[in-house]
C-alpha cells in the first residue's frame, strides 16, 4: 500500500472518528472531575488530591487525543480540511458551521491548556475566567461531534452522547447546589 | 483651663443620636472657638510648616509620636519608610469605630490643623498627591473638608487633594481597605504583600495615617520637639484626643495631655464602674484599676490594656460587662467583611457562644477555643481585635463569668436567663 | 537550617483542604475547613510544602523564607 493510498484510504477517517469519540469521553470525564474538585466531599471517601490529580492527568490525555483528532482530520485527503480551518471557526468548505464549532472548541481548549500550564505565573481570577470556558468547549465539542458525522447516528452514538450530557449535567447541578448551600451559610 | 466647647453639627451623631461636645484643648483643639476657617487659623498660628523628610522623621522620633488610629505604630518609622520617590499621602478620617468621634471632631472643628499636618508631610516626602478619606454617612463633614481644601488652594497651597467616601462599616478604615477604596474597588480589606509605606497606592510608598496623627505631625513640625513637650510628661510628651462616653448620653471629645490622671478625665461615679478602653477592639479595666492610672500608653499597657483609639466607655450604671460584651461581639460579627473564612464563620460562632455563656450558662471553654481559632487568621485585625475584647472580658470578670454559669448575674440585671 | 513559614491568603482561601491532605505535619483544618498552620516548615517537609502551594486550587498559599513569629 503506498503512502498516497494511506492518505486516501479510510484509515485516517476512522482514526479521526475514533479519536473524536475517545476525546468526547475524556473531556466529559475531565469536566466531571473538575466539578468534583470543587465539591466538599469527605477526604476519607475521596481524597481531594485524587480529584485534582486525576483531572490533570485525564485532561493531558484528552489534549493528546485532541491533537491526534485534529491531525487526522487535516492530513486525510478524503475530506478537504485545511490546517488553518482547524483553528479558524469560519471559511471552511466541509460542513463549515459544525467544523467551525469544532475549531472554536479547539481554540478554547488551547487557551485553557496554556493558562493551566502557566497557572502559577498568573493571578487566580483571570486563570479561572479562562478555565470556565472549558464548559463551553465541551458543549461545542459535543455538538460538533453530533452534527459533523457522515452517517446518521447509531443507537450507540446516541447513547454515548446522551450519557455524556447526563453525567455533566448531574455534576453541574450538584456543584450549583453546593455553591448555593455554602453561600447561604456564609450570609 | 476654662474651655470653650462646641457641639458638632447635628448630622454627627453617636449611637444614641446625640452629637458629641468638643472641648477646647491645649494644642490641637486650641483654636476651635474661632471656627474652622483658614483665616482665623493662620491668624492664630501662622503659616504652614515646611520641613525636610529627615527633619520631620527626627522630630517624630524624638517625641516618640505614635499613630492615633488604634495600633500606635511609631510615626517616625512610617515616615522613614515612605520617604522615597513618588510617595502618596493619605489622611484617614473615616473613623469606622462607632464609639470614637475624635477624627470627625478634628475635621469639623479644626480641619486646617489636620491639613497643615498633611501638607507638612507631603512637602517632606516631596509629593503633591494627598488623599483624604471621610465617612460617607456625613455629607456635612465632607462639605467642611471641601471648603477647607478650597480655601487653601485659593491661599496658594499647591497640593492635589482628592476626597474619598468610606463605606459606613467598622472595617472601612483599615489600611488595606482604604487602599482598595482609593483604587476604586470595594472598601474592604485584602491581604497585603508589603506594608503600605513601602508599597501602597498603585505600588507607590504610601503614608497612610489617622487624621489625628497628621494633626500631631503638623503641630510638631510647627512648634518643634520642645514646644510639643510643653504638655505631657518627659517620657510621653504631647497630648492625645479622647472620646468619652461615645456610646452614651453625653458623648465628649477632649484633648488631654499625657500623664493626666484618669481621675481628672472621668467623673467620680464613672471610676466606680468597669471601663472599656480603646474602642470595640479594646480591653476592659476593673474599677479598682482606674484611680491609679494616668493617660499614658505605657501605664495603660502595664495595666494589661491598650489606649487604642482613645475611646473610653464607662459601663452604664447597673449593666453587666458580660452582657455588654456579648452585644458588642454581636455587632462586630455583623461587621465582618466576610472575605476570610475564619472571621466569617468564627465571629458569629463567638457571638453565639457568648450569648450561650451569658444567658444560658454555656461553656467558657468554647468561647476561649473560638478566640484562639480566629486570632491571626484573617486579612485584617478585625478577628484579632474581637478576640482581644472577649479575652479581656474573661480575664477581668471571672466572678461574673462564674456567676453567669450558675444562672445569676452579679450586676443584678433581671430577666436574662432561660 | 532553612526554615520557612506557610502563609495563607485568607480572602483567597475557600477551604478546599488539599494543603492539609498533603502536609498534615504542618497544616490541620478547623471546624469550618480552613487551614491552621501550626508549625514552621523545615527541611524534611519543604518539598511537600511546595507541592501544597502548587496544588492549592485558588493559589492561596505562599512559602516565606523567614524565622517564625513568636506564637
């Protein structure tokens, strides 16, 4: 099999879709762990460092899958996606809206990653303001994945998507509940 | 000396709704009978003093001038720290302490005494930038200060004076809270990376002091160390402003020379009752300790108290010091900025533990535990001051504490148990 | 002997408690979950103290090289 065939064949496309699915799972897990980090769960049941450590590791793993997902999309010649279209959310030719959403998600995740690597060199409030964008990045990534797929979603895909939405929703509602309770105590 | 007295404008009121009476004094309050105007002020004492930084620092050191905001920090050290490029002068007249009225009295009756001091410090530090912080709830005072600043500008003084309105809170006068106000943020304390004399407003060396401190500096700069020491003792030269009965029916602001016996400051019957000295973050003294004391930082410290912001609150007749303290801690807990966990949680817990102790025979140990838990664990000294008040109550009135544990009050205040 | 003090930026601290988990020799938690620094940081625990400073979710910890203040 020649290199050209490799680029033209379905391998990269499958790799792209595969990394996309894993990426969604990892980002969902990272988001839930991030929310858990702020919850006041007893450290005997679940050490706080565990949440923070897992969140970091899962996020780093997600970033590598994100990179793979972007590279496979661009390198693959089956669909015309240029390098710059991975980062700029408009001007694409292949499903421009949903691709653009993915690009936007990527941009946000780059910002989140860079600021997190430099967390100790910046003050807390601006770091947090950027970090909160991870929620938006997750949501955009999810929507991008649902809509950009070539075939109609299988029951499997649907279950996956709903599962991710459900898990993050529960985590966020729990977080909001904790914040509301702690604000009530403080006032 | 027979003294003229002035009642402050009715907008200035203590907790009972009464304006304090201000008596003429030997130094800072010598000219209050002539009104707050600049002409009368200049006629009486002449031009504003102008000294170099070195000279002013030396004078402050010679008379051991201390800040009058409550902490009593040596002014010479502060001045020396701030005597660098692009300094800023901040006059703190916000007077967040409800039982203190001396700063308001100064700014209302003798604003130019304070502003002369601010001008002298600004000149010594080589800056023109002066900020004056006034209480936002006293627009009449603001008007007086605005007028005074305008008079000085017309008379040729070249300073950039800006006024700021402090929030009507206890902690609004804290140094970092004032710097936040100047920076356009909420008037609440934050953690300081460096003392403000080193790095304060916009990172510049900031000489932030109480209004009375500036009044002393101005007076000192004008009359010199010898002139300053005409009043007071050899050990503690000069005078200080006291607020007497600030929470009562006849509040008074009086300038008193150091070394004056307490028997000359307080009335006969006030000497037979417990005295809260320093302010709401102050310490209690037993009646037996009072006759031997003079108005002296060192003497009062030796008695286990602190002169603080010069507030003297004799306990009202027939009241119990424990009940009074519990009420004060209730107030202080409500005045927490709410920014620091130990204070936000600890002070209300302390208030509740005190109410328990006073009214339901609750454990002293819990009160002591909370005092230990809040000390030193906040961005400002609000929890520390509150703990100090409570600790002094426990130290001075052990019989009252025992009595309340058993369900009776030695002061005979009725109906407080159960 | 390099002795350090662990300082808390109280307005920034929101009682996550990671510092007490990482550094129980120096930090314990009060009844509301806020850190009580009851020891100076000496040589053996310095590395963990640095980890605690890094781990704090709100960057509320600082390590100051100084002699301890009297209690």
